DNA sequence: CGATTGACGTACG
DNA sequence: TCGTACGCCAATC
C-alpha cells in the first residue's frame, strides 16, 4: 500500500543512521532509538537489524552494539566471529565479545547528526 | 485476539 | 560490582 512518501519506514531510518556510522566507530541501539525519538524502544532497533540482512547496501550492523559495547548480536551474523573480525579490522579491539574503550569509540548520532 | 519473544535499557537489592 | 526483575513496543506464534 502506498503511504506518504514523506514518511520513511522506521527500519529504513535505522539503516540510514547505521550507514552514517564512521569507520572505526560504534554506537548503541539505545542511541539510535533516542535519535529516532523512540528511546524507550531500543528493542525495535534490534528488530530492524534483524531485517537488515537483506538490505542493500549492506548495513554495517557490526558497528551497532548494546550500551555496554558487547557484541550481543554477533549470533545473528553469518558467523559469530564475523562481527568481531570486522570491528577489529577497523581498529577496534575486542575482548570476550566486549569492545575495549567502547566509550572512546562510541559514536552518538544524537550529537554528531544534531548539528 | 491473547501470549510469547527479542541484536535493549534502567532500576533495584 | 554483579545478578535479577521489570518495562517498552512491534512482530510472531
């Protein structure tokens, strides 16, 4: 069904934000949710990611983790190691599925895209 | 239509 | 500091 083109699907908005994440940076589901105005629905961001597998260009979902920087969604990738591998390739160190200096690599769309 | 689930987050003990 | 409980909201069973 056709609806107003002015309004973009929630999922697509998530994908756009994720694609805007600079290389070597990461963000959290909550941060994206907050940027979209659905701060209380961080889970919806996760749901959007679940559908991101078929999206093109491919969504760098590996740059999106939970608030503590843990690769909670690695299990949803092609291989659980793919996510960590990609992040390490971008210069991010990971230990026990947890990003080191996560706060340092954190990229907040609400701040970066607000300007 | 009701109950369960989920790539989360915050609050509480 | 760590573990558990609860809330949110949409999709799925």
